[in-house]
C-alpha cells in the first residue's frame, strides 16, 4: 500500500469514527472536537486511537475512547520541576525503609526537620505552570489503546464486574488517571502483580478482594502528615517506592489497584467537614448487587467511621465533566473552590439531607448565595445556591449542623443571616441570646469528646498500678486495675498503710499503654497534706532505657506526650523512690485531646451577639470544670483555653449541659 493510499484510508476511518461520537458515555462530539483542536502536534495520536477501534469494528471500545478523549480537556500531569530539592526527602524515605517496617515511623521527627529545613531555604513547595503537562498534548495512542483493552478485558472476564453497566464502567473502571499524577502504564502491571495473590487466596468477590488488598497495604504502607503539603500526586510506582503519603495519595493508589482488577471503585470526598476547616477523601467500591461500600484506604478492615464527624456535603469524583446550572455571567459570585466540575453530589448517600429556602434581605443584584458551616470563630463556605424572589435556595444540605448564609462579592463575604441549626427533621432553629433570662453554666470541655478519641482513651483499661519492694516486682501488690475510661485526669485514693520503694504501671497482654501522665503522692511531714513523689524512672531490667524518651513521658507533666508499650521485654514503666514510701493517692491521665478543663489554666467564654463574638469574661480553673454565672440563655458560645490548645467548638447550653453544635 502506498503512503498516499494509507493516508486516504486513515482519513476515511476518522470520519467514520467521529460520526459515531453521539453514542458515547455522555460525552458530546463538541467535547471531542474541543480536545482535538487543543492537541496540536499530538492530534494524530488521539485520532489513531479512534481509527483503531473503528477499523476493528468495536463500537463499545470506540465509545470508551471517545469518553476518555472527550473528557481530556482539563486533565494534566504535575511533574516536579519547580520544587526538585524536595525529591531528596522522598529518596531519604525510600532509604530508611531498608532499616525495617517501622523505620520511617521511628524517624518521623527527623524527616520533618529535613522538610522544614528545605522549606526555610526554598519556601514550601508550590505548583508552577511549568509543572503542567496536558494529556491532550502528551498522551500516546499505544498507551491509551493498551489501557482501554485491559479495562475491557477485566470488565468482561471477571465475575465480580459482569454486573457493571457501561456508564459505570466508564467512570469507575476505565479512567487512565485518578488525579494529576504523571502518566504511566499502571493497569496491566498492577493486575499481573495482584492476580496471583487472589488466585492463591481463592478470593472471588468484590468485598473479599478489596478487604484483602486494603489489609495488606495497611501493613506495608503508612500515612504521613508531613506529606499533606506535598502538592504532587504520586504514580503507583512512586507510591510503592515511598510507601507513605497523605490520604489522597493512598486513596488514589487503592483506586488504581482495584480498578486494574475490574473492581468498580470511586473516590468520595468532603471538601470540609461541618465544624472543621479540614476535608477528607476515601474509597468507595460497588458490590455485585450495586450497593456502594465506602472505606478508608490503607486502614485495616474495609470500613470508615463517620460517627465523630459532621457532614455538610459529600461529592464523588468523576472523569466526565458535570453540567452545573451556573450562569457564567455571575460566576464571580461563587468562590472557585466551591465549583466542582468533575464531581457529583452524593451527600444523601451518607447523611440525611434537607433543602433550605430562606428569605434574605438586601440582596438586589445578587444571583447566588453561599451557605457556610464554621470552624472555631471562623465560618467555612460549604455550598452555593440560587437566589430567586428574595430567597436563597440550597439543595441536599447535611442536617444536624450549624450554618449561616453569606453573599460573596469582590472576594469578600457578607453575612445575610444569623446562625441557624438544621435538625434531623429539617427544622431550622435560629439563635438569639436572651439577656433577660440568665443561667449558671458549668463547663467541662471546650471541644467535644469524639468517639474516636474516647476509644483511644480506653486503651489504658486493664493497666495495673502496682507497688513493690524488689526491683523485679516479684513481691508486687496491685493498688488498682483501671476498669473504666477516664474523661479527664483521674484521682484514686490508696488505702494501704504499707510502704513501697518501687511503683509501676504494668500493661496486660494485648494492651498498648497510652498513658500521658502518672503521678504518685505520699504524705507530707505534717502527715496531713499530700506531696507528689519523685524518683528514678525505671523499666524492665532487661531493657536499657537510657535515651528512650518515651519512658519519661508519663512523668514529664505534659499531657500531650504518652507512653506506649515497648517492643520486647516486659511492658511496664515505673519509679524508684530510693526508699520506701507510703502511697496515699495516684493521679493519672490517658492519651487524650486535652480539651477538658485543666486546673490552673485560664478560660474565656465568648457569645455570638448579632454580628460578632463578644467576651463574657474569664475564669481560672480551680477544678476540672469552670462556672460562669448570669449568662444569657438561648445563645451560642465558645470556650477558649488562654494557656494552650487550638480546638474550640460552638455549643449551646440547656438543662445544665453543653450541647455541641
């Protein structure tokens, strides 16, 4: 065949391919044409893919190719060209893994110091335009064809994928990228690596396969807070090399592994929890019966705990661009980070939702309003809504949260309502302080105790507090065994008139320790007052504890440090008083969030009054609670520890109790 004849045949194939574009996965021919126009010198690569499947007569794969190319316009890789010095951190992490599975975790502080040093020299890593490589300009036909063929192969051949329809296949199995990672041929490689394990374990369902992979990865890989500020997404090979990352990195990797095996997998996220300025991402698999099953990536088990979080909005990432009902003429009235072009609202799959229609004054000339939750003293944007006929309209808003409505203009927010609470029935309750009716308020925390933290605090249950007069505690007696989860600092009186030189906390089999502070008290010379006893810190004689700071943590008067059981040896930590002492009481505190009231600290109470937070006064705590008298009822309050801490949460007060909002 001559070159001229080949070119003519190729052209006719492309015309035929383009004529079939209207049957794609919700991707329009205008989207494809737009991508092709942008692709420049790379256009031939994209057209080759379409011609290839047209020539084979495979209309489903042609539709799939059109879906990918038609939605390629905003897809790009971020390659670290602007912040290359930070690559040495990744290489250092890689080298530390050679020292064992716990090496990176044991060197977290060292790595953070290296990161901080680089940030001081070069500034924190920030994305630059030169880091971007748009897919339509760089992606190759061979890569796309191999990826599409593999995706179809697992979709058609695996029993767990046979019930997946074409639209869901396009979104949750087919995509060649998840975020802004560099393009690499990952799908067939991951499939070949994991398939032998599945066969060996005889795993034959979406749930079993996903749990096995997530459990395995939770042992091999870890989360690292330091990398929250690293702006580049890892490829699968880079994540396997580094084996640590932020939540997004682990979610992306898990998504790619599961999709390579034909398991339909999505990425769900909340940009910001209600009551927080932080968000989260997690995975969702679709079971054979079509039911969605969410879970945290690289956590043992296949679940996710929402009990300690409040949800305003949840979205599901999509490869296809979503149609938003926004008049672009007034787009400036909506903050850019609230416009989710590649995500769909799935809030109602997680919590009960309500539509909100509230009258708003003085909104002439405005077309959109912003609904916000809060974080401490700040209000955090959550969603946008239409303004019509003097009302702001919001859809699918998570209930059980405190909100307020704003107008966004010239990059500034203007409040248009007082704070209001939406209950589980969708009823709206506004708060206006009643200064005529007063109340006494006894406050025990500045931030609620979450189920997550309460579970951590429970890890000290079963620990034994003991005394003895031999260094190996062969003659030990148990003063008490911790039987309940303490909510703050706990004091236990000891009614034993014998004297003991040695004391310790002993951790039972399966226990972790998790003790933040442990204090022993004896009698003063006047035999009436108690005094805190001090001594040499000791542990199992078989362990050299010199230089191991975690042995000092229960005795350092710092509630933010805590003792965990050591590797090897008997799990205990204690004191040698030098001579026998009578023990009259023990004070202890588990690892915690330290958001309870601490004796000696000063607290300030604030009230929301019309348009701002106003101080109601300060109190120094002389007990594990503070009392404020003659406070207005029906208010919203925030309690702040003026000595330490950053977490505060809005609450109301009724019936003698703080009600967290």
